[in-house]
C-alpha cells in the first residue's frame, strides 16, 4: 500500500485499514467481495433485451403451451382483432393471451382458445367459469364451488 492510502485510511475495494496500539504498522484487512453486482456492472454483464413486437411477444408466450405453434397463425389471429384505428387491439390480445396461459389448454387447442377468447368479450369474462365447471374443483368431486 502506498503512504497516501495509509494516510487516508482506505485501500482497494473490500479492504479496511486497522490501526491498533499493539501493531507498529497499520494493517489492512481484506473482506470477501459481496455476492451482488454494484452499479452498472449488471447492465454491462447482462445487456437489456430490445422491445418485441406484439406478435412476437404473444407468440413466445403461447409457445410455452404448444412448442409447435406457428408464428404466422398467431399473427393472423392478432391481425383480425383491430380497433377503430385499424391497429391490433392490444388490450384484447393481451387479455386473450393471459386467459390462454391461465387455462393451459393442450397443444392443439391453444390456438383455438386464443382465437375464440380474443373474438368475444363475453368469452373473456366467462371462459374461466366454464373451465372450472368442466374440470370441477378438487375436493368437490366435479361440483361447482360454493358461492
């Protein structure tokens, strides 16, 4: 250590200067590095992912349910759900995607459910109730849950 560091009382990161009457010279104590990244280290190591289009984001989420799902099929369904401006209705598409992820249909039914739920506001609200009725609740032996 340099004399300047000794005078100031600090060394490198993770070191601490200890002065004690029993020791003739100052002693630097080293601590282990913390298990967290400081400042910009995390951003430099893990670059942020660029924003995705609505079609890509929905397709990637629905592929968790059906890995063979075609991106073009998802894009066609999203293109049909347009608002008054002629753009895809983001809220309806996201709500339909969330409903499909919540209900977890089997492979072939993912796209059908996504299309059906997105096309109807009534289905966005009632699909969950229909799924509970169809499956029944654990412990109720197929009956509806008590109201």
